[in-house]
DNA sequence: AATACGGGGCA
DNA sequence: TGCCCAGTATT
C-alpha cells in the first residue's frame, strides 16, 4: 500500500482539478459541497455550490432561511430530500449543538443526510481523520486494481472495500488520500474508456494486466422503470396560474406543480368532477395543450405529461396547499424541472 | 436486501 | 438509448 499512496499523492498534486471546496478546511463549506455532489457531477454542482455560499455564507445564515428559499436555490439539481435534510441539519446544529459542527466520523454520521461516505469525506477533509471515503469512483478504482468481482451494492462489498481502502488511508494525509482516490477514479479510471496509459497505479493494476477494465466494477441488474400518467391543469385567473404544493411521500416533495390528476386516458367527465370538486367552480371548458404526452424521465419512472387548459369562471376561494404563481412570486416558488419548462 | 429519490452528460 | 454520477433514507 505504501507504493500506492506515494504514486497516488504524486499524481494528485500534479493533476487535480482546481475546485473551490478543496481550498478550505471549513466544515460547513465541505459539508455543503459533499451534499451537493452526491450522485451529481462536479460540472453540474459547482454553480449551486457558489450560489448557496453567496446566499448563505455561514451555517447560521442557512439555519435562518426558510425551507422554501433553500428548495428554490436547489431547484433543478434533483434529489430534493438533500435540500430538506441540509436545511434541517443546519437548524439542528445551530439549535441543538450550540452551533458547533460535529468534528469526527461517528458524530457526523448522526446528521440527517450524512451517510458513511459523506461522514468520512468531511472527517478526513476537514479534520484529517483516517477513515476511508468510498464513493462510486473508489469502488470502480479498487475493484479494477485488485480484480474484485463482488457486486458493489452488497453489504459484503461494503465491508470488503472498507477494509481494503482503510489500509491505504493513514492519519497523516487522510484528506489528500481520499480525494486522490476519488479524483483518480473520476479522471483516469473512468467507467468507459479508462485512461490506463496515464494511470499512476497501472504498474500494479490487476484489470490493466489482464485487460479486464470493462468488466469491473460488477453491478446488479437495474430495476424496472415504472410508467405514470400525469394530467396537469393550467387554470388561469386574474391573480395568476394555480399551483399546488406536493405534500405526499412521493417525488418532488414540498415543490409546487399545477393541479394534478394522475390517470391514464382520463374521461372528460372525470376531469370535470376533479376540477369542480376541488375548486367549487361551475362552468368550465377543457382543451388539451399537447396531443402527445411529454415524457419526463426520472431514474426509475417515466412520467407521461399531458397539459390541459381549463377555462372557468372566477374561483372564489383556493383550497389548502394551493396558491397562484405570477410574475411577482415565480422566483420564490420551488417547482420541478418539468413545470419550470412549462412556465 | 431492495427500493425510492432528479436531472444531465456522454458514447 | 442506456449507463453513470463525490449516496442516503426508508421499507
């Protein structure tokens, strides 16, 4: 392992990308960057990181914000529970931990939204604790390096990799070593077409020697895609278009959308009942805005979106969880990508 | 152990 | 079109 760490650090200091969260030991900034980067590419997350720090320079600023503000800034990044947990945890640290950021792996692990990877990343980057931060890059790198065919999503693999990577991460340069393994995985030991010619570890890489890079890492079969059929109703009033807050335990929780009837090929009568029942209106006319449904793809669902224009008389009172969106507040209401595109 | 949870980039 | 990304929480 000694020769690995020397080669790895040498390569890292020469080739690492210049990223803002690498220039700080501030746990708040490191935590923020790690949450944003979960399942998210650096290119995509970078602007969100900068924008969050601009709006919330410190943990206390974030704790003082409303959830809606936080979700609005997060809009478009996906996996919105990250934003809700981020806000919850900021408030938790300020109110329950006296504003003191947890400073070790086990304490960090207690925080909502912080799992083993993120706890290890913060502990090693900010406090040089010797714990392995194992993300997708590291699984790929080490599975190839040692020819490990254990499917990486199993608990068996978790233990196996934790043990192996632990041997590499020592106290003195824990932060650099963790970042170096991830960086090497991201830049050189890529999923497809790894750049083995430029890899500092190729001299002792099992997959390179056997030319089996493409077989590793082993993953389990993907889950089935579900299809859902969303009918959205655009109801225009003097005050703006009607939106509805998603409250249920489902995608896009706490984001706004148009009033929704989830049904494949709804009857006109069903739609009328839905609108009348919800908004207490009497006369209405309906017309489809898009004849063929727009397919909005999520990682495990395909949403078939049909937008309907609803013309109706004035709605007297908006039901709970509803509001109007107009030019004044459109910049405040968090909405999913599909709705934003429409607006 | 399996599943839910977004959106975008790339070959 | 399918795969993958600085994963975590829930069931």
